[in-house]
């Protein structure tokens, strides 16, 4: 009771502080930001900066504080985000800065947490975001050509960039105003497409730079992947590795705006994973070779809610295999390993900023050292204990992809695993090696899974309903009309371009016409044993063909040819083509010309009198779905839709709406819906659009049984999920839920079984650690006074195994603890030949009931040496449980 009251008081005062900070701004004493060839200069000091990429609309404002706190705890100094033009200006001249688009609140939260912000205004952002962030209305500006020396485009771009800079300034958010913004970005990877625009591309780059600089934002601007970035704009690197990157002027520092720590996913694709060891290697190599600003793209990826996901075919999850997962849970060991890396880099910061450039020392054929010292001449190196102002730090790299190496450096011997970097903040002691992971592993689990409504008899339903309150009473259904559903239709001769008609107000565009089929045609087809065929030169993203109300064919692809045999009856036939977008193109030149839907010739072949050119016919156009435009997914409107009870025998059905109500599971664990039983469509909870869903299955092969961290990474290297649907789980942020009676509405296109939809809680239930005697002492110790004044030596410090459950969870049981030579890996540990009998009791004593704990790795802690002359390891597997369930036992 005492604890919870104190906790409550603490939380209240914390929220008051945050609230005060957020409402009054001025988070820092105003400071200037500039740069030299080595680094950003913040308030007069060069800095080595770790940045965490995190896009505000990919989470809810309620999630932001926790995500920012987790980024800070992970060692970030900076948060980096794009600005999403199409979210902020959905209609030309009508701005929107609320909810997930409340960028001011986001920036203020970053400032309140003491972190800096890198704001990438773009306003083209790519980002696997719909249309690369451009508002779709931008296509309709007369004479416009995007991202080139084009007056209408430049005017629109300048207006938006100005708007954002002015807004930030008004809100006092730039560093010189006491705000967190230390850096901006104009354009995004324009260098990739510049040559397509020839001279006008070059002019555009110059214009964009001048325009940005002319806004007087007072902090540096970057352009990424822009080797012709003008003076006064820093050209930065994006990629999986950026060591060795050279900016286009010796006066510019080496910045890495996008360190791709995972990759995005397409519907029907495998899930990419980037190993923590390789990621840490890339980052360490970057700082080793002179880099000074590095941003993880993404540190938190989040979710493409609504229809914000770009194309072609990007899934709703933007998890990205980032250190913080889509739900806000830490992905371990990635998050923890990087945290250790950041701490190691921070220990080197005094030397890194003091030296203008590193001294290079070749250590072997594929081994090298870079030494940072105020006087970069080795003779001058003062190799006293770290902290005694020696200002010498070194990175030792073994870039051999296969073999470990033993190297000599400044009179000492070092063992370097393959493809790894050792970090020596004092040029002597290794505090971290990128290939040695001391951080815990977390196994994420879906804590419980209950169908929203079970597919069982009515009497059983009642029993279950009484027992488990998450169950809804029923599912209801209503059909979506095929084709025309409103008076807002029009008819013209010919085929109109998809986006010109929909303006992207919906994914769906119905093309409706009639085809007359004569007796002769029927006889012709029967005699020749042929079928008439719909052919379209080129189409994206999804086409569904309906004849006389029946779905007769589907085509999926990006600018693919359609050859779809059809069946007609004698007389008039209704031909309905439904063109669907699944995220607008977000990358490439000439985006404004890309469009969607159909291109080229469109015809019916195989008729007796020759082909029918469908572009000569009159077509009726209907945009969107009836349910969508009558907002039947909202709490206010849904009752009006004429729902009827759904029975099991009525499924599966195509083009159907479903709704039900459900209660929210208790606790704070993130909530997801498992839509794996459905086909393709969209889902809403309490009127919030949780995104598109699509149960497309990844190829059966191409996934690797094991993932070897060694050697250059690419997005196909370590994939999982082969033969399974790419995405079945859809995040429903808790802030969109009420305790009970949440409205879930689903639009299903191809047919699925809503009875099997279930609700899930995501959490980390199992955590493991494995650390040996020969591991490094904990990183935090290096900055302790005892260490820095030399009164404790590194040799007297034991390594530690650290474990931590997620927020609101405590260690409820120790499933395995073995000090000695334990075998196996997380969830498969077993005792080795050497095992200290006290293992379980020592670990239990230290950890049970706690949120986090640590255990030293030494014989004395485990009451003596269980086996002389052998390097001992401690391996632990623990189970986390919600602290509210275990509060009695809690030692918070
Ligand atoms: C980059 C781009 C980012 C993102 C990334 C891939 O080229 O700048 O916005 O699209 O690729 O995730």
C-alpha cells in the first residue's frame, strides 16, 4: 500500500513535470548548433551522437512518452523523424496537427525527455509511406512535375516547408530557442533519381538547398544520398553500412541518417531480420572510421495505421525488426546489445571529439585499428588507466568474415572474433566487442488467445460468455453492393486513370459497363472451344472482375499484364472491374505520372466479330465502398447499416462487412487482433482504422535455418516466416479501446471466417541471459569514480548477468540457472558436466519478485569453484509475469 501510494505520488509529480515542460517549452538553455569536418558542434562542443528513428504517426500520442523513454534508456541522444505532408495537409490549405499528427506535442515530448530532435521535413519522405508523403491533391496542381525544377512544385514545396519551420519557431522548438531541434533535412535521397531529371534535377537541388537555408531556421540542414549537395548542406549517407563514406567537402562531417537495422515487408513476403552483432559491427565501424552522427532507421518502426502504408504492397506492420518492436516492446538482445555499444562509444567520446581524425594502424591482413588521441602520434600516447584524462580511445576491427584473429596493439594481445570490432576507451581495455552479446534475450509470447466469438452452439456460447468476458455476443453482417451504390456516379466513354477519379479517398474504384453477347458468339465459343478473354496491357495493384454480379477473377501485381478468361451469357452482361490500390507508390522518379489502375489497351478478345475495344464503351464510375462512405465502422453510424446476424453457414462470403463487440483484456500488455482467418480487407476498432489486412502467404522457401551474423547484411540474408502468412496480427493501441463493448468492424473482400478472429496480448514472458567469466565488466562501471581514479582495476571486477522484465512485469520464476558449463540456448538450456549446486538458489535470491536483477559471474558468488581450470558461464532462463498478479511477492 505504502509503495503504491508513493508510486502514485511519483507518477503524479512526473506527469506534472512533463505537462509543465510540454506546455511551456524551453527545454534547454538556448544553445547553438553548427558543425565542422568532424562533428556537430552543440553549444560549442563537438558531439558523437546516437539517434533513434521513430515516426510519430506510426504510434499513438499515448505511446510516445514510453517510446521516447525507451529510446533514451537505450542510449539515444537524438530522435529522428520525417514530417508527413499528406497527414498534415489532407486538403490543400487545410492543415491538421492533431492526434497522431500532433507533431508539436511530439517534439515537445522529445524536448521534455532531454533528447534532441532531427526533423526531416522532406517534404518528400519515401518511408514506405503512402505516395512518399506527398498529398495526392498535389498531382492536380496545374503543370506540376514533382521534385524537379518546376515552378508549381517548388511553390507548393516551399509553402509547406516554410509552414513547418515557422510552426517550430513559433513554438520555440529550435535549439537556439531552448528547444530540442538540432538539425533539419530537405529532400530525401534525391541523388538516387536526379539523373532522370538531367540539368533540371541539378537546378532543383540548388534551389532546394537555397530555399531551405533561406528560411533562417538557425540549425544545420542535411540532404541524404546527395553527393552534389551544395555548400552549407551536409550530405549524409544511408545504408546498411556507412563506414568509409566521404562527404563531398572536407569541411563537412560524416553523418549516417539511415542505418537500416532491419527492413520493411511486403504482403506475401518473408520477414527480414538483421542480427544484433552485425548491426553493432556496422555502427562501431562507422565511429571507428570517423563518423559522428548515426541514426537507426528505425529504432521504433510501429504501424501503418489507416491507409498510410506505401506501395507497392507494403504491409500494415512497420516493425522493421527494430530494437523496439511494433507494440513498443524491447526486442532483445538487439536493444540491449546496442545499449551496451552506445555506452562504449560514449566512453570514447572525449577522445573521439578531441581528435580531428583517427590514426590508422594496420594490425593484420583484415585487421585494423583506428586510434583517437589528441596527439595522434603513437609515441605521444599516454596509456594510463581510462579516465585519467588520457584522451586516447581505439577501435580494433577484424573484418574477416570467417576467422577470428589475434592481434597485437600497443604492446598487448587482443582476440577479435570474426566480423567484429572491439572498443577500447582507454586504448588498453576492451569494454565491448560487437560480436559478444551480453544482453538478455527475450522471447515474445502471445499471452492468451481467445476467439472473439466462438464457433460453437448457442447454449455453449452462453456458458463461455459467462466465464470469459472478452467474448462478444455475436457477429453481424451486411453485404457490400457490387458496383453502383450511390447517386455520386458518372458515366463517360473510355477508361479513366484510377487516381484521377478516386483522389485516393478510397482504395476502390468500380468501372461498370455492359457487354452484349449474341447467339453467334456463344455458338462460336462452343464450336471453337474457346473463351472470351479480358486483356489489359498493364495494371496495378489488384483487379477483381465481376460478371453479372459474380466475382470471376482476380489479378495482383504492379504494372502486370492481365489475361483473364471470362464467361458471358447470351444477351446483356454486366461487366464490373474493380480496381484497387494497396498503398500508393512511394519511391522513384516521376511519381506524379505513376498513377494507378489500368494502362494501355483494354479489350475483350475472342468474339466472333473480333476484339471489343473496351475503351470505346461508356463506363460508369463509382468510387469506394458504400460501407466506407457511410462510415459504418464508426460507433455513431454503424447501427444504420442494416446488419443481420451472422450464421456459420453464411461464411465465407466475398465483399462483406462484419461487426462485433468485444471487451478489452485487463492489464497493460499491448493488444492485437489475429485476423489470420480472414482474406483481404480493412478493419476498424471504435472507428479507428487499424489498417489494411491481407492473409497473403510468403514463399515456402528462401528462409535460412540459421542466421550467421558474419559478412555483409542484405534484406534477404536472415528471413523467417516462409510458407506462412506475412502478417496475421494487427496492433490495436490500448488508447483506442474502452474497457468493454468495443466495436470491431471488418470489411472483407475475398472471404474469411470472422468466428476465428481472436484477441491477443503481446508481452515478453521468457527472458534468458548467458554470460561467462571472461566477459567484460558491466559498462556502467567504467564511468564510476573508483574506476576512473584507478583505485579499482579491471582485473578485480566481475562480469554480471543482467535480467529485466518489461514494464509492469516482474520475474516470477527461474526456469533454469546453471553456473559452470551449461549447454544449449534460451529455452533449451541444460546443465553441463560442471554445475554449481547453488546456481538456482543464488539466482532466485537475486531475481525472484524483482523487475530487474543482476548476478555477478564469479566462483565466490556461487560458493566456490565447481571446476578448476575451466571458463565458467552462467545461463539463466526466467519467466516474467504481470506485476499486478504477483504484487504480493513483488520486491519493487
Ligand atoms: C530509404 C528511404 C527511407 C526508407 C528506406 C527503406 O531509401 O530514404 O525513407 O524508404 O529507404 O526503408
